[in-house]
DNA sequence: TGATAACCTGACTAAATGGTCAAATGTTTT
DNA sequence: AAAACATTTGACCATTTAGTCAGGTTATCA
C-alpha cells in the first residue's frame, strides 16, 4: 500500500488525484488513532472510524482495505515520532543534558500526541499481538544501546549505580507516558480541569527534576 | 446481585448451593479479569470469558446478567486490593518508610495481580466511562490526603520540594504499574524471558531506591 | 474529446455477538 | 416425598460488524 504513494509521484503531477489520496489517508489515520486509542483494536469499529473521519465506511476500506491494516499504519506512524525523540539519547555526553532532553521530549509527545501513546499502550497491554516483531527487533536494539549509555555513565561515576539500567528507562517511559495514557485520571485529580499549557510545562520540569535526582544528579 | 449472597446465609446452610455460587462466581471473575485485561470492555466477548472459565456462555449470564455488570464486579474486586496497599500511606511518620512500604506493596500487586492492573489501565485509557464516579470520589479523596502527607514532609524538610505532590504520586503509580501493564514488553526486553521471582525482587528494590533518591532521600 | 484509471458510496452479506428462554437437573425445606 | 427453589445449558434471536461489490462520479492524459 505504501508503494502506491511512491508511484503517484508522476511528473506533470496535476495535484488533485494525488492530493485527494494524501489528504484522505491522513484524515482517516487521525480519526483511526483516536478511535483505536479509546477502544483498542478489537473494540474499535470501522463505522466509528468512518464517522469520526466524516467519510462513508466504504471509503475507509477503499484506502486501507482491512481494519488490521489501518491499525498497523497507525502504530507505525506513531513509532516514527517516538524514534525521533529517542534517537538523540546518545548524542549527549553528559547524563544531565541527555536525560533533560529525552524526558522533556517524551513529555512533549505525551502532550502533542496522546492518542498515539494510548494506541501503543493498548497494543502492549494486550500482549502486542500485532507489533511483536517490532518490539523484539527495532525497540530491543534501541534499548540495548541506551542501556549501554547508562552503564557507561555509571562506570564513569557520572550517575549513581541504579542496578539495572532498564529500571531507570522504565521509570522514564512510564512516568512520561502516564500523562498521555491516563490523561483522564490526571484531569479528574486536577479538579476536573485539563492541564493548561503552562501547568504542563511545570509538571514537565518536575518530572525532569525527579528523574535527575533519582540517579543522583542535582537538577 | 450482591444481596443474593447475603441472603444465602441460611441457618441449616447445607453448603452445596451456597458454595456452588461462591465458587462459580470466583471462577468467572478470574476468567473475566484475564479477558478484560487483554481486550478491554468492548473488545472482550462473553464467549471468550465462558471458554476461559470452561463454562457455557449462558452460565456467565446467569450469574452476572450482563457483560457490563461483570466488568464492574471485576473492577471493584481489584480496587479492594489496591486500597489495602494504599491505606497505610499515612500511618508512617517517616517518608523513607512510607515510600518504601507503599512502593513495595504496589510492586507486589503488579506481580501478583497483573490482570487487575491491566483492566484498570484499559478503563482509564478509554476515558473511565464506567468508573468515572469512583475516580472522582473515592480515589480523589485518598489522593488528597496523600498529597497532604507529602506536603507536610516537604514543609518539615524531610524530603526535597518536588513542586506538585501529584507528580511524585504519578511517578510511583506509573512505574510500579508498568511492570504489570507492560509485562509483555518487559519480558521481551529481558531477552524474552519472564522475570523470575528473585529478579523481580531486585527490580522492586531498584524502583524503591530510585523513588527515594528522587525526593532527596538516601536509600 | 474520449478512453482509462482512480475515487466514491449505498446496498448488501456472512459471521459474530449480547442476551433470552424454556426445559432439564439438582438441592433444600416442610 | 413432594413442593419450592436454585442451577445448568442448548437453542434461539435481534443487532452489530468487517468486508464486498456494482455502478456511479471525477480526474488524467493521449
């Protein structure tokens, strides 16, 4: 299905046809992300996605054929964003800056793309039946290099010995994603009001400070 | 439905009838917890629950009438366990002990009742349509007293000023529940092997230490 | 302009699903 | 023992759902 878009790069590109597909796929993808976030793969219906996208149901099937296929596209699309934030982790020498940047970036993603985080949460909670492959290849690889960075910092006494580096990583993931996945609970416990932009920035800083102190760094 | 069990406390209680109901309800509850954990309220089917419980589907409806009703029972049953761990938070004067105990208890629950944690995660991710009430009353109340404890510790300079006490609480919840909700991911990143009992104890201690340091306490 | 190919969608279908029910079986009480 | 009540379950039903398809519209390009 991806090669269709590539092939569409005709020369005398008269926009319309190409653009129609591009736009509709995006509209459907955005709608699907919301519905999958709320109901998971099994619970979501193509009708709900169609309604959310304000398109007839057949249109969804026309562009993505099956629900499972659409689901995969949604997950992949989110992963792209996640990886962008992740890839900078080992570009910093100092743990303080690396953590500050990475935690900050993950918090930002929780704010700007909460539905994506939820879709992945659902997928993993239900045993990653669809994305098993990706977890044990792409993610595993990234985590391994990340663990190496952390272990190096520990050896160089730049941070406290946290034992297993995974534990630290999980704390960062879990805490930052909590603000996306459990945003409804966060709202309720914030007296029923959504966090404002500036409140969120405040929490972001607090999370960064908590993480820094947890590895023995003074913020 | 609850009053049925109460009413069943006849005198010459000839066990069987009473026991049958007790046992079957438990069997169904356990099966339902697993299926709801994996697929959420909408995604789970009564057939799946019946198969998991090794009972005919009609039997599930006989005891719990509707799927939604069964779902509520499952959520409530989990909440009982959660609250037990939670209620001791303000019985400790020293933050070090309180945190050690609470984080430890939550980690234990993630190990012993991972499905329960997942069901709640699903419920909240999907906007808590069923348990809204409980969140904004029972949970809110507990959180408020908990926040007070933390704020007192801050005033007494027993811990570092973390800003908003909620942020600390979320970090504890998110990190401990990560080991239940994302157990599948944890397994994959542990080279495909489930954490052993002793490995888990190790992680538990690491999480406790991370949290303690994050509020400026030396473990 | 006309042929071709992509887009669009209402109407349809086969399968799955939550829930009902009546009849059968088992237990308790009088 | 037999009336009264609880449990069990296969058969059934109305509704929902993913996916199909035929026939229509619109864009592209020679």
